[in-house]
């Protein structure tokens, strides 16, 4: 693409995991410290309550408590907070937006209701009752398989035309044909992709970088992003190869079986701050301390530049 038409900045988008204490309450001091650390490392577009942030697992009390702390700490550092919305109930999503808007929050991350895949009419209603209902806010859509329906470039072209406050998308899966289609058919939206796809997508168009495993060393995550902006193919491929090898080390450390995203992301947070707890809200199981130790040891042995001294 020769021009950048997107409604949202081209940047690095990073999740904030929520540390829980032994009673299942937010460990506020650690949470604030983790937010401040990411900002200090030049990660300024932060969100809470994606899948890494356990937005699917919190009740309304914890939701409000975490949002209050996240918004307060973000603003203290001059960062606009983005809040994720995950629920099979549209009224719950609307209620959460209303409470956040009342707190002065205007950036949201939408996930489709996941109890059943939405048909086209239901999809239109969902976006009308979120983007359309709150024109003063801006929305990023989280396009993930757990929702039961992965939206296509044609879907996004239609939604972007209907909703000027739909500004971006997080893609957890995007093959080469989809990447080309996204930039061609929905250039008004900023398309964020993760490590494996970013090396290619940034050569095709102005992709944003959705940081995952690279968050263990934010300075190097920024280096990878900058290589994409510069379209430095050699640097992109070299860093991508490192990140893919690190992902293999992570899988070997955690072991087989289904795991929620937060089980991995909290390992990354613990690499940054050894005090960070690995526990997820029940019934979900976090990674073990042994898995964390094995992953950190693998980084130190085979990818030492990704571990701060």
C-alpha cells in the first residue's frame, strides 16, 4: 500500500495481564507495577481483558475493580486505557461499556458472543448495539476462532463502512490471502497481527504489531515492529525466526494439553517481574512454576538477548 488510511495509529499493541492474589482478588500493587513497566519500556497502547487478561472469567465486581485500577494507572502515565469486552450476553457487554464510558473510557476491544456463531443479521445487530450505540467511543474487534465466526475482509469492508468508530482489528490467524484481502478491502481499519504473521504482513501493508511472546523483552519487540515499518525484510525474518524458536521452547516447557492464553502470557509477565503470579481465575489452570523455570532457563541458554540481565 502506498498510503496509510487507517483510523487508528500504527503501533505495538500490548496486553496487561491481571495478577490475582491467593484469595482471587486483584493484586493491585503488582498490577500497577506491571502497567508502569510496560509504559517505561515504550509500550503505550495497552489493553486489559482480552483472552490473556481473562476478560472471559471475571464477574462484574472484579471487572469494575480492575478497570478502575487499570484506568487510573494508565492515565497516571499519560496512556489512554483500552478495555476488552468478552461475554455471550450483549446486555452485559452494553452495561460494561456504559460503566466504562461513565468513567471517561472511550477505547474498547470487542469479541463476538461465543455461545453460538452469529449469522449475518446477528452480526449486524451486535455491531449496531456496540459501535452504533456508542458513537463517542472507538472500537477494536478481536477476531478469534473462540467466537465461532472468523470475520473476513469482506465482512470488515461492510462493517467499516457502516461504523466510522470501528477503528482496528486484532487477528490471531491470517493466512497470506487474508492479509492481502484485509489491506485491499478494509484499509480504514488498522490490522494488528502477532509475531508469526507480522514479518509478512508488514511487507504487504501498514500492519500493527500485536505483541505476545516478544513481550518478554519490550525493547526487542519494538525493534521488530520498527523493522516492519522500515520494511527491512532481513531484520524481520531474523527476528521472526528467533520468536518462532522461542514459541517452541514455550510449548515444550508448558507441555501438551489445552491451555488458556493467559497461562502463557502470565509466564511472559513473570519473566519481566518474578513476583508476578501465574494463577488464572478458576476453573482455568495456569502454567506451573516448573514450566516457567524451564522456559526462562531455555531463554537464558539459547536466546539470552531476550532476557534482561
